[in-house]
C-alpha cells in the first residue's frame, strides 16, 4: 500500500521539469532511475519466463510492471493454483 501511495503522490504532485533537471544534474537520481527501470524490466521477464514454464497465461508478466506488489500478487496466485 505504501508503494502505491507513494507512486500516486509522485504522479499527482510531481513536476516533470524539476525531475528532468535533477536527472541531468544528480548522478544519484540518474543511477536510481536507470536501476528502477532495469529491475522492473527484469521482473517482467522473470515472471514471463516462469509463466511460460508453468504453462500459465503470459498476461501475468504485466504484473511485473508494478514494483513489489506485482511480483507478490503473482507468487500468491501461483501458490494458490498449485495447492
């Protein structure tokens, strides 16, 4: 819930121009943004591969786009279907 709340707050109250300026000037913001994007893509790829391996719908890979919550939902749903 905290992740979703923070993301919503960032989209509603954020200023893209200020973020882009920080992205250009601060190496910390630059690296953290790249890290976030790479890890999100790896999450999507990992869920997609697992869904193919376990013969589940490939649409589950889209849950990897939501940080923390998406993979947790996939894992909980996977456990329930296996039981």
